[in-house]
C-alpha cells in the first residue's frame, strides 16, 4: 500500500518568506498626487563655442522653454573666456524667448570697472538676474585676485548691488569648496555672500541626498535663512561625471558606478537609468520639504525634460498643469 504525502519544503525555500515577514517595513517616497503643486525648476546652459553647438543650444532652449522654468542661467568660461558668447546668448534669451535669463559673472582676471561695465550692459538689455561667482583660474592653479578686481564673490555681490538692483544668486558647496580651509569656513563664506545682498544660493551637484540635507542643517545653525536650491546633474555619461566630481571634490557613491556598469556602449539604457536615478533623488528631496531644483542640463534637453515630466512639471499648455496652477 502506497502512502501519499506532501513533502516538507526545504528550509532554504522558507528563507525568503521569513525574511519578507520579519524584516523591516520600508515606506517608499510618497506617490505624487495629481493635485500636488509641482516643484519649481531652473536650468543651466553653457554658451556655444561654434555654430554647430549654437544650433544644439537653441534646440535645447526651445525644448525646455515650454516647461516655464523660474529662470535659466548661462555659464561664463574660466577667466571670462566665453564672455562675449555668454552675453550674446543671454541677450538673445531676453529678447527672443519668454524665459527669465540669468548671466554668470566671475571675478577672475577682470578689474572691478570691467565687471561693472559688463553688469551695466546686462541691465541695459533687460537682464535682471546675475549668478555671481569667484571663478576658477583657467587651466587650474591657485586663485589670485586681479589687482584692481573683486577679491571674493562676496565683494562681487556688493559691487553688483551698487551697479543696479539685480537679483543675485551665488554658489554653495554641500561637500565644501575644494580650496576651503574647512566645511565651517566654507559656510562662513556662503553667509558673507548672502549678507552682502545675494538672493539665494545654488549648490554644486551632489549624489547623496543626505549630504545636501546635512548641509542645510549646518547652514541653519550658522544663521542662514535664504533659499539654498539643490543643483542636480543627471548622469548619462558616468566617466564624464566622475571626472567633473574629482575636479570639484564631490563624492561619487559606489552604487552610482554600479548602476552604469556594462553600459559604456549603450547610450539609450544609460539615459533610462539616469532618468530613474535622478527622479528618485529629487523625489526624496521633495519628501524632505524641498520644492525648488536647479538642473545642470549640459545642453542636453531630452533627459531633463523626461525627469521634469516624472516630477509633474508639464508645458503650460498642458490642461492638467493649467488646472493645478489655477487651483
């Protein structure tokens, strides 16, 4: 007589279920509600060096313009190497688009009088927002102020305030500027820039959201109350991002490199990975109360556009977006 019976599951087959039942419950980032106000965005572009890059830049601008960013900034080459192209791009933004342009200005290699003249030229073409930076020495090396120039970004901010009633943004460094004596000293520099009349700070990019949130805690403890907008750089080329990070003293988490392992020759998958990673970073910051973000576009609009869409930022003509705005 044959006895039928159910065989007992092997202990190893129970391990996943036991792990699921006894492990910690981790809540995800809150799902975005349709009626939730989308975050405010701003975008950074760099000026073109030739006609082909000029065409690419304006295609990027036209792609992102319908998203209605708070402002868009145009960078300024080290030592003012792209000064004229920056001015031409910003002037065209002011005259030919609906965007609010912000022009970068640096202290490197330029006298106070020359910088003041550039600022007046911006004011005359309708530019009311300046991103004031100390700047880096072309080709690297130790910074040395122009004998007749603004020594620090805080001096530049005060000088711009004397020229006209600009809105002024300055830089902040969640992981401290590479040349800072200490993180506390770096925050002191930031406070001086804000006390000199800057409106807000925009951070360098970072990959660990905790780094930014801890930085906010330290800023608040130092008596800083101005907005400190997180700078976000979507990564689609990991090797390039690693080089940028090394130059700026930015930590690259091991998990980020792992995300892009094996994708060196697969640009499409890299873009998809980047969109997910960046949107997750921003959503985590949103869950911690952050509602404004500055994107370093690298003049590549499609990735930024996709991330903005995931965040609920849609063209102004989008009926859903219009309804939320009107609510």
